């Protein structure tokens, strides 16, 4: 077990790693260029799910990640997710049947329900669809709040406003990072810096190809009426937080392709608000704010978790919210010398990393 660990990045992945490594007995330092959860983690929809996946191995990883969130909630109940379940009606007809069949083949509980049942569960929907999949095991969390709770509970030294400029390569062994105020040395370094990770790896002669995935998160003013589930609609995902505010991404996350650009975020936020007003017949729904962010998505859309070279590990992925509890738990155990986690086998950095 490394006595000291340096984590670069204080998003939800870095925070989860700090928490679990501290529990393993490591002395942890976290370097953050701005503030905790100030990038993708603070601009995330917060959905914890396994109904979106790239392949069966990715699905099984996400199912185990849901279990890891339940384990984490027993340790940190103050930041526990809301397991309100999902109503999925992004498609109807053949698309709906295909999704239902795929989830059934994977053994993932998803119950088809009728328009009448949807209307009973979500009485504020203006035009309930003909059918939906009710996925009771899914939920949501405030990623920024969970990040802060994880960091506080970890006891790690969290240094904000300090950007790592390069990694320290001591003859093939990574021994920390350089920053404007000097070097930070450690027995083991973890790169959990999201979209900033490729630049740090490039200085080591390694290319990490990543997709450009901008996104807009829209927040309304709180409303008195309730949305009881996470709603996956043809337009976007929708949920409500504890304050009563409605959250919706301006772009459906998994439909954004590499050519996507955002030239007018304010107009996109207004268009999202317009769709929400129609979805709930709520013309008085008021925009509170919107946030533009860039999701850290490796080139093939799949997570990268594990060793890069001696003394250096990588943890870069989307969705970091779903995978955070498991990524921290599993990678911390591996770094502590407890063996490879079987579900991480298909998601090692060597899959994509290439020499420049």
C-alpha cells in the first residue's frame, strides 16, 4: 500500500478516490486547479443508472456501481442518493420494444407500464406517453454536494486553486506532480482531472484521445408541485431536486455526437425551458440559471480506470456520477494491493493510450 497518494482533480471521481484511499490508510493530497466540483461534476444531471450503456460489460459495471452507491450511503448517509426510480419513454413503438428486450436480456428489472399508470405516477405530465419502462432501481444525487461530503470525510489535504502543470517522471516511475508553487511528491499519483487529463499525459509522451462533449444544464426556479421520478423523454432527461427546482440537460447526453457545438448557450437554455413548460403544461416555469460544461468522454465512450505506468493511475470517465462510488472503491483497493477488480478488466487505460 502506498503511504502517500496524490490525486489530481477534485471532482466526484477524485473525491471518491480520496475517501476510499484514506479508509485504506493512505495519506492523501488532492490538487484542484479551481474548486471542488467546479467542472463536469458540478454541472451534471446527477442520474445514477444502468439503463444507458455502450455494451454488456459496461452495463454490468454500472449495475455494480449502483450497488457501490448503496454501500457508500451506509458510510455517508448525509449525501445518500434519492432512489426514486426512472420512467423511460425516450422512444415508442419499435424503439421501445427493442429497449425493453435488451434490458430484459441483461436481467435488468424494467417494467413496462401503460399511459394510465404513467398518469397516476406522474400526474403533472401534460401528455403522458402510451407506455414507459419503470426502472425502480435507479436514482439521482447532487454530485457537487456528494463531492464535498466525500472530501470532508476523507480527511485528505485538499489544495484548491493549484493546477498541476506536469507529472514528475523519475526514470519511468511517476513520483508526483509539479505545480506553480513547487513539486508535490507521492508514492502514487492518480490523474482524475477529466478533460484536463490528456495534456498532462502528453507531457509523458502519451496520447489520450477524447471526444468533445459540451453540455448545458438548465435549472428552473423551485415549483410547489412534484416530479416523482427521473424522466427520460424524447427531448431530454428531467428530474427535480430537493428544493423543488427542475433540472434538465439542454442536450440528451448520449445523443451528442463529436460534431456538436454550442454557439448560443442562452438560446439553448431558453429552448429547454420552452420544452419543459410544454411537457408539464407549466407556462409560468421560470429559468433560474444554466451552466455550460464539458463531459470527460474517452474516444470510445467507455471508462478508463487503472494503472498507466509505475506510480501512476488514471480515472477518466462519463458518467462519473454513476461510476464514482465503484471507481473510488475498486481503484483504491487495487492500489492498496488487494488484486484486480474483475469488472474493470475491459476498461483499462492501455485500451486507448498510445505513444505520441
